[in-house]
C-alpha cells in the first residue's frame, strides 16, 4: 500500500481496494493471560499492520477489561444471578454489545441487551423502562403488559412511583404468573 501522498492514487481510492494480506495470531478467546504475556500478534507489511493495529488493540483491551471486572464480580458474589445492564452506560451501542458478551464469557448469567441475545444467544434479563410504566394510567397495568410480553427472566421496575406499593403489586402478580406457567416476576430498583 503506497503512502497517501506518494504521487499515486488518493488515500480513499487506496482504501476502497484495500485487502489485508497479513496474519493475525491471538490467544483463543476465554483463555486466561497474565502481565507481559503476548496475546495478539500482527504480521503484515507495515502500512497494513498499522491500519488494523489500533482497532484490534481497542477491541481486545476493552473486552479484556470488562471480562476481568466481570470475573471479579462473579468471584465476589458466588451463586448470585449477575446480569449486565451496560448498554445504557456504555460509550456507544457497539461498546454495550461488547460489554454483554465479555460479561457473559466471564460468568454472568445474561444481559439486558436484546441485540446480544440475537447475535450471540446470550440469555436476556431486564427491566422495563421508567417511561414504559409512565405511559400507562395504572402501574399494575404496565407490569401485567410487560409480564405478558417477557414471561421468562422477568424483572419489573418498582421505583417509578412508590417502591413499597410497587413491590406489593409484583408479589400479587406471582400467582397468576405461576398459573400461566411462567417464572415468578422479580422486582428491581433502577436508575434513570
């Protein structure tokens, strides 16, 4: 690949026909690695290696960071159901999807990110949005509607109005859910 200003075609033209001809070697996903241990090697002509290097390092670093944090959480909460809700806080949709995947690989039970379920088969858990509840005249009607639409791994958000009153409403929904063959709903306090 010639340098952008070497008198040849323009950079955009070169990128339009660019094909990576090098090799990328990496540790298998999910393997534990330690400080000063190489985890990724790019062997390619220098301009090609430089073009892919930053992106690959970004992907590996971010997901390793999330997986390491998630593994520490799993170890500190044995036997607890852990679910990531990273999409709302991640810096971009791609990062939220990466958080879901890395957390699941590290031992989380699932994610609230629906796209992660579609793309990676990660079990979804989740709460409804506060705005979903606010769109209904009655909080209980919102709970019932959401429960019908997501009968598995159901978590209902109980802090929109009166947390204690909402907790009682969630408890009241459990017998009808059981009769319909669904799991008991869980109540959760969320963040706006």
